[in-house]
């Protein structure tokens, strides 16, 4: 049982309300929410949901963009021992019907902005007993006290649905303990690897300013010394770091030592229904000193983001690669004061070296943390810290923070440099796919390794290099072509905004390489221009045999190209 509550997340929330009640936790336009208010309202909503019969293990579907209401509703469900199920707010009625029905949600809370699709879906959702698009009146008269429903680290904290790019989305069950272990492994890794990097004084201060644990900022003068760097950077001491961090992260009474300074975080292109953003939300009450700056809009509005950075001064910002690309390409970027940004994270896709180099050039002194993983691993499996443009490595996502191996088709370990499927094993692994034992079994080996579906290899330094998704490999004339390699080459053409490479049936070659290309506004290029450009660096069999130009490529809400949709539209021979 926790010091403040028998509820896993409640223990942290109540600790934040008591010990950091006046600390800001959410900034949303003109709204500024403090911990005390957030926790009180979450408790009130929990009691209101409890009054309509929601309890331990029940599913609560949430259809919100990144708003304070999402955060309140999420924590309200967890305070009851219920399981929040974030839903993509851009879904059509049919897509909503599938996910909300599949997860067996008994109640659905949603923002009125998304009423059209939600209310069209409700007649097809008989299991949903209550749908609520404004819960303010429900809070009236409810106690602002912890419901004190017992939950543990082994309980499911959330069900995050996969993107469903290759079929119906699957509900990934992630526990509180899996998140806690991931935080421990990640933060210990950042401390250890950061100590081995040659950082400028300004960069060291930037890491300390964004590290969400007590004491780091105050200890910086000591941490800069050679003995401290040798101690923290020694690989053999990583387990010691993890043990210490685990103690801190499981004791809100220790975390309160860091409440004296608030770290402003922004994730403008990462919605909460994606675990890349959700895991940061859950970290908030565990460390107690994070403030989430949420854009008012529901899609990436670059001028609004830049204005918010200038006004609210975040030190940490995470974006998908497409989000970073749009941000640094803004023609008036230099007009804004972005000097508060010290660390920029990228994830939910491979960030090309050229893009990292451009980010560093446009935002001098920024440290880039490249995070990689997948939802089933809660979600991070590896990361790389980039602080110097001269040391960038193409397609490297750094060292693993979980057990990792690369295997061939027979499941045998491959040597460094050999391409195979990446497999993971860790306490951060999902509990399984909800109501899909067959898919869970298919994704996991008998000895507990998760088959990622990613092809890659370990380089000479033991870092993970990503080649492509196993399912995306194109076999043409007996040769293997990895779309990512071709896309990266075409993406360097001055006229190309973004592109997607697929294989199409071909009588001669089995499959032929085709590029679907979106040009930059005002730019022009022919198919021959692009194939000639590709041929300068790629073997002939990798060069697209056909090029299709489109006005816009279909993207997921986190900026990933929807290959299945592209195949449907442009995959005919």
C-alpha cells in the first residue's frame, strides 16, 4: 500500500496535491491548471463514474484531443481501478464503432467537438451504457477525495490500440509496472550515456534542466567533475543507477524533493491516444514536477506552436519527424525566441540524419534524443543522444534499454552487421492483446521474446540500426529492396516533400518498385528527374520503375504514412 493511497496512480496524485498543490501541471491556451485542482476534479469525476456503476476492470473510452479533460478523465478512471481506452479523435463512426465495441467500454466520455462521429456510432454500441460529452454537472456535489480503490503495478493501466495499418487495430494492454520499469531503464540510460558524451556547458545545463528527477539540477557542479562522469558513465554501474532510480520513482515522498522546479514539456504532434505521448502523461504524477503545455488546436499548427514556445518557455519538446520537419521549415522561424528549448525528442518513426542536422542548425545547442520502440513494449526499447552534428549515424536508434537480439527466419541469433528481425524481452512487455490470444501467441516466442516485425542489425558499437518493417520488404527479380532506403534517397531531392515506396505486381520481376511522391509547394519534377537522382546512389534494381505524383500522402495522426491506404489507391500494376 502506498503512503498516500492504496491506488497505484492515486498514491502519486494525492502526493502531488498535498506537496505540490500550487504547482502548474497543465497549460492549455489561457487555462492554467494546478495539481490541487487537477486531482480534486479527477477525484470528483471518479466518484461520479462510480455512482453510475463504473468500477475496477471496467473500460472507459475517451475521445478527446490533448486537453485537460482528457487528463482528468484518464486519471478518474484509474482512481476507480477502471481502464482508460484512448480513442483516435479523427476516427469515423465505423472506426469508433469497432474500437469502442471491441474494448467492451461501458462508458464513453468525449469532447463535443467530436460529437458527429461519436453520436453516429452510439446506436451500434449497445454495451456503452452511458455517453458523456460534458461532465461538469456530474462533478457537482461529488467529494474531492480519493476513492481509495486498491490497484497494483501488475494491473492494466491503459489499453492503447495499434495503428491498424495492416488490419484491424489490436488493443495493447500495458500495466503500471511496465511503465515504471521503462521510466527506470530510460532515465538510468540517459544518465549513464550522457556522462560519456562530450557536451558543452550549455548542453549539460540543458539536460539537467529537463531531467524530471530531484537533485540533478542542484548536483550539476559535482556531476561535471571527471570522477562523477567516470562513476555515472561506467556501464557496470548501470544496475546501481536503476536500483536508485527505482527507489525514487516508487516513493512520492522522495520525488517531492524535486517539486521546487517545474519542467515545461510540449508534444505538439503527439496525441495522447499514442503511447509515445501517453507514457509522458503517466510519468507526470510519478515525478510531480512536469507541466504539460497543450496546443489549443487538434492538429499541428506551426505558427501557434512557435508562439507558444516563445510565450511559455518549454525546455523539452517531442515531435514526430514530420512535425520537426514542418517546424524548422517555417519561413519565419528566426523571428521567434526559441532559446528555452534545450532537449528535442523525436520518435514514432525514423528521423533521417539530414533532418537532425537541419534541426541542430536551426536550433543551435539543442540536444536530440531519438527514441525508438513500439506500443507493445510500453513503448521505448532504445534511444540515442545526439549532441554533435559530426557524430550523427544514419538509421541508428541507439543502444537498447531492454534485452534485444537480431534473428534469422529460423530464430537463430545473427552476428553484428547481419540484417534480421529484431526481438525484445523485458518487464516492459505488454500483458497481451485484448481478447486476442492468437495474435499474442503469434507475436511472442515460447521463451518470451517479442517479435517486433522490424528488420535491422547491430552495428560495430552495438547500436541498433533500423532497415525497415519486415512486411514492407519488396522482392524484385530475386533481390530485396527496403523501401526506407529508397525513400530516404528520394527525400533528399529538393522538390520532394515526402514519399512512399511500395511494391506492385509485375509479370517479369515478381514485384516492381513504385514511388508515390508529394512535391513541395511550388516545386516541380518529372519521374525521370527523380529516377535519375535515385540512380546516382542506389543499385539499379532499387530505382523506382514507376513514379506516381499526388497532391497529398495519407498520414496517421502522428505523421506516419499510411502504406495500406497507399497500396489500396496506387498499388495496381
